[in-house]
C-alpha cells in the first residue's frame, strides 16, 4: 500500500504513460512499413515512396525518356510521385481514420524518431516537479 495518495496517483499516471509510449512505438514501427508504388500511365516510370512520402526508388521502365522534352518528363515524374504519395496518405487514413491533415503531420513527425516521446516524458516530469511556467510551487 502506498502511504502517499499523490505518489500512488503519479505512479499510475507514469504506468499509463509508459504503456502509451510502448503502443506509440509499436504504431511507429507499423507505419514505417508503409510504402506505395505508382507507375505512370504510359508505363515509362515507376516511383516508390516511404511512409513520410519521401521518394525511395525511381525506376525507368524503358529508355524512351531520353527523347522526351524536359517539361514532359518532368510532368510524368511529378504526377507519378504524387500518385504514390497520395497512396501513402490514403493508407494512413485507413489506419487512423479521416483527419484534418494536422494529425497526419503529427504521425509523420512521430516517424522521424523518438524525440517527441522524450519531450512528452520531460514535460510530464516538469509538471510533477512543479517546474512548468506559471505552475505554483509546492513544497
């Protein structure tokens, strides 16, 4: 039995935070596995992007691109990459449901690494210790 009820509450909050961070790590790993591949209508090029929408592979399926006008090639590349990026976004929407767009930005930030998790942990510690700006000091 915990003699200090506040400490018991804080221990429970810490336990819930640890569980949430573990789940977030699992979601992050699942999201890192998302990728999408799109091929242009004329089958000239295939583009693959990762969960962040970053181009990871670009494959030319023929040498026909050598005789294309630069603006035409640029349009084919841009359209194909955009299709793959849209597919990644659609996959995330399937996982998380419809969002206003800011939520997916937060998910993409989460994919960049655990820094946000440590920031959340540090903020909770500061709250517990009474170190947040405007927080009344308790001794």
